[in-house]
C-alpha cells in the first residue's frame, strides 16, 4: 500500500491503471477506518488516564517528594530570585527555558506550572502504555474482553509500582515514567519485517519515533537518570528489532539494511540528546556559570558519593587539609552543609576536599570488600521486603515470561505435527530465553554500578525496577501476539499468556492495598512534619523587612504541596523590574538556605543582591535586618567559631522563636 508497494507491485499498478484507480478508494476507506478505530482507542485511553489522576487528586494532595523539587519550582517560578529563571541548575536549559516562560505567561501570579508539567508527563506516559496495549490487540482482532485483561495486566502493576511516586512527585522518578513508557513502546512497536521493501527506513523510523521523543523529553528533565535507564530502554528496542527480522539465528539479524536503520535511529537519538546538552552548555557558558558548574559537580561528588559524614575528621587528615588550605572551621561548615558562609570556598578548594574524602574512603575499605558489599546489597534488592512491591513484580515478570515460554514449547512440540510450527515455537522459546537473560545481565550491570557507587536511594532503585518491568510486560504481550499469529488462532495464547496476565493482575490487586496504606500514612505524616515549616514561612512573610538565613539540615525534611498558596508568595511588586518574559518582577522570598545545591550560584548572588547583600557571611554581621534561623536546641558555637577563624569576634543572641521548632538568632560583632 502507498509507498510500501514493492517494485513488482508498482509495475503491475502502472500497467493496469484501471485496477490501480479502483483500489485507491478502497485503500483510502481502509485508512479512514483505521484512523477512526485508533481515535476511539486514544479517547478511551485518555479518559481512563484522566479518571485515574482525578481519582488521585480527590484521594490525596499532590506533594513535591523532596525539597530539591521545591527549590527547582522556586527558581523556575520566580519565588527564588523574584523573576522566573530559565537556568535551573539541575535541569538542562531548553526545558527549563520552556517552563520558566510558562510562568512568565501568568503576570503577577505563580501557578504551579512545574508541578503540573511533572504530573502531565506521568499521565502521558501511563496513557501511552494503555493506548499501545489496546491498539495492538485491536489490530490483531483480539476479543474486547481479552484486550481489557491485557491492559490491566500491564497498567495495574505499573500503577502499583508508581502510586507513591504519582502522589509524592519527584523529577527523577518522572524520568522513569517516561523511560518506562519509551521501553514499552519500543518493545511493542510494529516494525517492517523485510529491509528490502521500499519505504522500510521510513516505516522503521516512524515506529521508533514515539519512544525517541519520550527519551528526548526525559533527558533534559534529568539527564543522569535518563542515561541510567537508557540501557534498559534500548533493550526493548533490541528485542523488538530481533523479533521483527524473524531470522533463524540472532546473529543473522545484524546484517543488511536493517542494521543501517538501527544505526540511523541511534544516531538521531544521540544527536537529539547532544543538541540538548549543547544548548545547555551554550546557555551557561559565562565565566560565573562555568565556575559554579565546576563547584556544583564537586559538591555532588562530595555529598552523594563520599559517604557519611562527607568530610573526614580534620585531626586525622590535618596534613592533607593544611596542604589544601582548608581549615578546621571550613570542614565544620561543609559537614553541616552551611558552606555558603565561606566566601573563600570555591571549586578548586572543594575539589581538593573531595580528593581527601575519596582517599579516606579508599583507606577504610578494599576493592574486594566494596564488590562483596555491592553484591550483597544487590541480592538484598531482589529479596528484601523493603523493596516490595517493586522486586516482587519484576521477579514475577521474569518467572511468568519463562513459564509461558516453556508451556508453549511443550504444547507445540507434543501436540503439533507440523514441523514448521514446532520449529517456530522452538525459535520463539529461545528468543524469550535470550531476551530474559540479556535483560537480566543489563539490569545486573546497572544495579552493581549504583551499588559500588554506594548511593542507591529509592528514587533510583524504584525507577530501575519500573523500566525493567515495562520491558518484561512488553515481552509477555508480544510473545502472546506472536504465537497467535503463527498458529492463526487469535485465542490460542489464552492458554499460557492469558493465565500469566491473570496472575499479574491478581498479584497487583494483593499488593495495591499496601501501597495505598503507605501513601495514606505518608500523607498524614507530611501534614505533621510540615507544620513547623509553614510556621517558618509565615514568620518570614510577616517580617518582610528582614532576611532569614537558615540552617540547611533544620529544613531538610520539609516539602511542599503542589498547587498550594504559601505565605512568602506575597512578594511586593517592584516598579520597573522585568524578566526576559516581559513580566514585572517581585521581591524574592526573604529567606534562603546557607548551603545546598543552589548556594554560590549566580542565582543565589542575584537573590542576595536584591536585598542589598554581597554575601551571607557579611550580611549576618553587617546588616541590621539579617538573622540566622536554626532548629530549636541547635548549638550555635560553630557559628561563633567560624567568625573567629576569620578574625572576627562575634556573638549570637536569641532574638525570637518560631513556635516550638525554630530559634531566630542575631549575630553581632563584639568590640
């Protein structure tokens, strides 16, 4: 049809124009019918997806899971500096530019564009998986009730794995939503089979394009998470390509025009990611941003990969610290994360601290012990109840996939007399075994990498489980479709694959209440935990004439609801100030952390400059309206000692309290 006609078909059509003209209306009518059927499925999938997210909104409040996302939202919305910022530090520039200008459309208001964007990406990922599942079986003529079962067998486990992260939203896990959907769409795409067919390259690229787009959206959102999940995503693409070629041996698949099509898609994906990275580098090419990026990378290395406490004991490594020009008081600031008070702490000095921390960590362990601990942690991830339901559903995916393959092989070998059907069944069995083993090897390599690195929080491990399961779910679905096509019996797969789908549904139904209870408990806990934080924000808003520098670890456990109004959003308008979007700027929120990942950035300096400060350390002792806020009971001796190390005799006195949770300290110079 159309450009997919072979050469011989085109010659016949040219020799018989009457027949060609007669076929055109029928062909057009068939396409119209296909589009209408696809449209109905799309609307149904969109309606179900909308119902799911509306149900979540009615049941719970959406939260930013971590204060990282809160700060990103503050930067993008203008709450941090007074104007929406397009350079968001943790996000690549093309996407951060888009979101910041989304805020710029709402003059004088700060609707939660960033939160809505994350929820939209999650919902789109879920909806695409649902649409593809139903549409595949619709095109194959599978009965409606079986389509419903197949959709539930994929989307219900996905929902169980994602429920917590759909309510407590985090940008890294949102990348996993996108990558999981991309892997599933790769795994279930309808590739052209014969590379010699005219239009093969176009058909191949068109089939891959939805997954490629999802990856290109995920990469600027959180590039590190996308790169971590990408090998699993590409496993789905590889398995789909091998399945489509229908060669007798796997190695025969990697020859001819098919490989060129694969290389073209990979080059296109790589070029897209490279262009996004290049745009980010171009946007942050100024010396100030380059210095900060080097500082940020060193900070990430220190706090994320050098253990706890991140900075080794000063007395034990005093000689190394002296050579690096690092004082005892500076190590104290780094350990309590309030390093923004140290104006001399730059990228070069922090990199030397990182080297000392790495040396200290290396001295405490051996490579063999590191590998042994990583292996133990990896084993624990597969069997420990702390990883439920993620490890259970992933293991069920492998087990059911292999069991259905064995069952189908035995069924065809014992009951079928046609040697062609038997040979194809054996080939399908070995294909499934190859895919399962290859996927397991890839996931093992990824897990061991993060285990050896020593940092594997839930947002990373849960993301890997999700993407892995989506590949397994796609394998299970297309395996049933393949056997159905081989035997010309649409209902034949109900014997094994249909039973496996029912088992996945049953397992998900049993696991779902536990996830619901977890979300309910976390929601109730966040209401309690955030009460002191709300009082802190209210206090800052009630004293707009002051500025409050805040101890980092005193607020690390707090988060914010999405779409909620907060007291420090009441920024007064500044006449004549405007941002790149052309909207009038507002005063930034009159509080900031004394450390964290945005400290020492051009954005942080811009925020301080809006209040007339050159630095946090200078403001605390020179400005009458600058205060330090810390959790009640915090020993403030470290702050006095820090100023003493700078040859400044300072004193701190409690100026006020915020409820039962915070003390407000005034720092003065003693003469």
